[in-house]
């Protein structure tokens, strides 16, 4: 038998932590090697999980059921299953409780037990202590990022009916976060736009908001598809949609303008990346043969005390996908027919200055505007020039929105 008796702190409010822990799909995102299958008629789920015990890697399949007490922010998970060879069976019961802690954090308590039987039971139990500690550390890290990385819808009220006259419906803005980042860093930007009467959507891109390894399992068409889906949803509700973003988000915004000009009213691109981010080794192709990741440059802001919710490592596979996206965007920049406001920082320790210059040179002369941020580093939406960015974004919408709009 393996006992579960863990207490840990998560860097997010209790309601947000409970919201993730009470969502089986969100929990699975935070557990390395786990996947969730179909939900059965009784409410339980099929699930799979691969766990490494020393040199042994064991894959389990089973069923998982979740009982929740929302008022008390607690729940119980019950699981049964067996390994792929059928030689080892398990039964697990674990209860969790989420309580508020200091400084907006949460205290999570988990107790329970896992009962093993069969061929590998004794070997697994001998290595269980170290495995539980490692998996708990990984889970807490991923959970903290996931809790602070939820998609957001920000607006001054419910969207108007699509049948309403265009002039009576507000403009919408799709905000896209950076490579390895999260929606959290765009919230202040989104709130400033919403205060000006704009409906804002900030989606979490695939592979983000959990662990860097997950980003390495995605491709740039998946990032683009998620952005395009969010654009389509917002376009159904609003008369016009402007797409804005930073880093990877800015690059995706430009791609949307290239591919879907009828759905994009304009673009605000802040420090777009079209080659590679700092920390990525050169040459990338050779490095990927011997390494999976590199240390990322995080918290790149001139303003003191700025923290960034995101990954501390760069998946080199994802870095390769980012470069492919950049090449595709550069090749089609001259086809953009909507107005573009390009914002670049005087000092950016994440994206090479040449990337911004390449984007500016490739944009049609009659469709481009530019703003330079004198003090901010890469993370402009949370840095010294944030108010300038917010004001310029609002003015950009007003200048290029429907003529009948106030």
C-alpha cells in the first residue's frame, strides 16, 4: 500500500485552484504522462497514465470517478485499473481540500492510499516514496501555472445580438499571449480595452499553461488554429474584431491578417518574433539532436517587481515550430490589407531587434504604423510603457473602426 499524505501551496486564489482541481481535464493537463478518455454513463472517466519507477516505466489503464463538495472546496477521487500486461492491479482513493492562504495563495491538502497487487507490486512500492515526491513537485509547478493561465473573456457587458445593427455592437479584441507565456500577462491590457467599451477575449494557446514539455508536443498550425477559432467565435458576436498580441501572439495576429482579412479589422503587434527567442541555441537543428530544452529568458521588464507566469525552459522542438511560423508570416506580409500598428521596444532581451525591423520592412507602406517603447523591455503590457500601449491600442481601434461607431 502507498500512503498519500501531502500538503502544498499553490500560487493562486483558492477558488481558481479548486476550479482546476474539480475539472478532470484540467487536472490531467497537470499530470505528466496522464490522459483522459471518454466519460461513461455513471459519470466516471476512462484514463491512462504512465509512471516511471526507477528504471521501470509502467503504463496503467483504468477508470476514474470524482465526487465534489463545491461549498467546502473539497473532493474525492476514486480510481481502479491495471497495467498494460494485466499483471498488476491497483485501487486508489484520494481526498483533497483547498483553503485560502496568505498573499492570495492556496493551501492544498491531499490524503489517501493506493493499494497494489500482482507481479510488480513489491517493486513499485519500494520506489513509491521518491516517485510520489517527484510527481508532487511536478504537479504543484504545473498546477500553479495552470491556475494563473486560464483563458479570459473581459467586456463591459453581454455581447449584443448578431442581428443588431453594426453600429450598435462594440468592437471586439482578440488578445494573444507570447511564446511560453499565458493570458495572465495580458489581463491589464484587456481590462484597459474593456474599460473603453471593447469586448476582449484572451485564449490560452495549445501547449501553454502547464509544463514546457507540453509545448514541445504542439505545432504552429495548432497555435494558429486555436487563435482562428477564438477569432471566429468573437467575430460572431462583434461587428469588428481587432487582433493584438505580444511575441508569438503578435506573430499569430499577423498570420490571421494574412489568412483571414475579412475577419480582422486591424492588428496591433508588439515585439513579434519571426526567428527565435533568446536562449534558443544556434544552430537550432543541430542542438535538437542532443538536447530537448534550453533555459528561457523570463520576467524581461524594466519595471521592478514584474513576474511572468510562464515556462522557465524552452522546448527546442517548439522553438523549431516558432521559426517555421515566422518564415510563413514573413513570406506573406506584403499581402496584408488591414492596418497594422507595430510596437517594438528599444531594449528587448527576448526577441532580436532584427525581427521587428524585418516585419516593418515587409508590411505594405500604406497599411503600417509604428510606435517605439523607450523604456519597456519585452513585456510591454506589464512594464513602464503599459499606459502608452493601452492608449495607442484604444486610439487605433477608434481610428479604424466602423465610421458609424461612436
